[in-house]
């Protein structure tokens, strides 16, 4: 499962903050944003942001970041996040750190990402988790699982679901703390109850494969379904395999193919390989070696090495291009 940084870009206006000055114009922008009149919101926030109003600059950055009321412009988002961040706006500090981490609108710079996450840590649980990630993998900071564990623990105490999940990962691997699978699973369940889809999927996978838990396909289906309802990509794949094999749900190859296509279209590594197998073997579709070959090549471009032998067996050339589908 690909490791990803905890989500850093907050939802549009999720953290709209009251402003002590310029209240009239700022409130006009807030009200416009609430009714999705982003053109008016943009106009009101822009005037205030250019005067150095931190909350207006943050909200203007969100509009540029997500293309609301204005064309998406990541460089302008960085500009206004920076104005707000330098004036102490914690959500702007976190979002700016995330953009430096990803190289989004700026040259990727993990040290700057760490700097801005550190600024936001006192009041932002998401910043604690983001900074923990950098310590965990030694990105822009000296690698320290102990510091990652401490930061995740702080955010987890406040009920932050992503941190609860990542703390479970550390317990499972024994990084920054003693290995404790019971504690890890306890944390996964806590995160899943908070509707964190990655935790829900992981529980489903553990029941599906019989790792830690006794194999239980009905429980696998239950947890996959929770994650699928939140459009978590791997959950589509997990559900597809249940339908393909008829475990936990009635066997339904057409539904399996539908879910596999969704997963593949969203970048899942293994889903195109399974689609290829279904075309090669004629499962729920007519046998079609050429179509199978096409899907195996997609899987190989996504670094799923199991597809290499399939391509050769079907007489295809193995391309070395790994740029994606």
C-alpha cells in the first residue's frame, strides 16, 4: 500500500476564522462563500488580503488552490498562504507546508515543509501528523521514529483519526515504541470507528486474508463496504475480489469487473492485472488475449511485476516505461 502523507489541504472554508478588523468586508466574503458565490468571496477577500489581512489571505489562497471563483493557480495559492502563514495563521502554515512537501506550486523542499508544519504544531493536529511523517521518513529533518511517535500520540489524544491510524502502524512495526499488535489493532478499530477509510480498509483486508484475525469474509465485506462508501480506492479492489471469488457476497463477475475498473481508473496497481486475468480466462467477459495484454501492460507500468510473465506468455513486448497508465 502506497504510503502517503496525511491529508494537508483543508476543505474549502473548513477553518474560516473571525477577523478582529475589517469585519464588514470580511464577513461579506464569508457569507458569499457560504452560499457558494465564490466570485463575490474572491473580490472581498482579495482586497483585504492585499492589505495583509491574515484570515482573508488564507481564504483567498483556498480559492486559488481549489479553483473557486477564479482559475486554479497554485503559485498564487502559495503567495497568499505565505502572507497568512507569516502573520501566524496556523491552517495556512500547515497548508503551505503541505505544498512544499509535495512540490505543489513551488519547488519541493522538505526542510521548508518541516518549518511551516512546526509553526502550526501548537494548534493543528494535522500539522503534528504531517511533521510526524517527515520525522518518520527523514524528509527535511533527521529521521526519528521516537519523534514521530510522540507527535502522532499528541494528535491521537485529541481524537485525530489519521494520527490514531498512523500510531497503530508504528505499534504494528515496532517503530518508536515496542511492537504491540494488540495495541495496533485497537488503534485501527478506533480510527475506523471515526470513519477513517484507510483503517476500515485495513481491517477488511485483515479479515479477508486471515492476518491477526481468523479469516471472516463477512467481516471483510463489512469493513470494505465502509471504506468503499468513502470512495477509498483499495476498497473497490477488495470488494471486487470478494465478488469475483463469491466470498462474503454472492459471486458476481460483472460486479467484480465494474469495481476493478473503478479501482484501476483511480490508479490501483493490481486491479488492471486482475482485469487482464479475467479477459485472458474469460471470467464474466469473452476471452480476449489482446485485451488481457493491454491490461497487463497497465499493471506493469504501475510496477506490478507479476504482470511481466503474463505479457511474455501472451507474446507481448515488455516495455520499460513505468510512467503510469
